[in-house]
């Protein structure tokens, strides 16, 4: 693996651990003062994430600029048109893989379908809306660079798709600290790795990941109004059915 990639991984790890220093520093500077403990924790976490993730991404992109452009071992890149098609279709492919994995978790292992990681992020977003950009844009871009371009790519060069996808996807799952849903995150990792190999363009899984996270955040944000609308639609159908 190129030494620049090790610097990128180190940067990402330090960013993930930086909250241990960043949160007390923000509190010392007055962020979260006077709030209830739970609200202060959400605010501090959100503010630090809004600072740390974009900064980490800038550093990672600057380091990437020093790396010669390479492709996966299959060599050829998909055409622009095909890449756009796979990027758009990849969103639905990722959602499909996620739904299959969730069904297995729920029916075979009795796992609650609600994701603690998603709920925690939504709580932070409700406190600090800017956090939406971290979960929907900065986070997915960083994850695809780290887990697909670097970790998956390095292992794939020496082994095969299954081993590389499994190893990188399990690490991807563990980083999310939502151990009851390891299968879901692993399934997503396999999907994004497939998109990367199929097109040889890292931008394709990045787009699919960003779009999927954005869709999930929007659905969670407007969950109440959506459920209310569906209830009204169901009542309207009953009324119309009664007339017919």
C-alpha cells in the first residue's frame, strides 16, 4: 500500500478519536453551556463533527492529489454514460441489499430493525441541522475513499473480490459502532465495492452512498408528515371505496 494511503488512514483514525479532545475544548469555549446535559452532549457532538469531518476530507483530498492516478487491476473504466447509470442504479441496489440484510437480521436473529446509529445521528441533526451535511455528504465521501478506494483496493489487488469486500466491509461495519446491524453495513459495503469494481470509478459508489444517506435522512426527518399523509390517504381510499 502506498505511504500516502497510510497517512490518509491515520488522518481518518485521528479524526474519529478527536472528539475526546474536541468536545471538552468546545465546552471550555462556551458551546453547550447552560443546556441540559443530554442536549449539551448532542450539540457538542454535532458542532465538533461539522468541524472535524470537512477538515479531515480536505486533508485527505490534498494527500490524494500527491498519489499517481491508478485503476483497479481490471484496468478499464466504464464509460461516462454507464457510470451514471450504475451510480443511479446503485442507490436502489444499496437499498435493496440493506432491506434483504435487515429482513435476515429481524427474522432469523430477532434484531430490532431500528438502527441505534441512525437514531443517534437524527437526534444530533434535530439539535444541529448542519449535521445533515456530515451524515449525507462528508461522511460518505470519506468512507468510500477509506474503505473502498484504499482498503478494498489494496486487498483486491492481492486477493479476490469476496475476500477484499468482506474484510473492508466488516471494518466499515465496526466503525459505525452499531453491532446489532453488522450484517446491514456489511451488505452495503459489498454493494459499494461491487459498484467500484464494475465501473472502476470511485465516484460511482461515492454518489450512491451520498444519495442513499441523503434519502434516509430525509425520510427520517419527514417521517411524521409522511406517516400522517399515508394515514389520510388510507382514510380517503376507504371513503371512496364506501361510495363505490
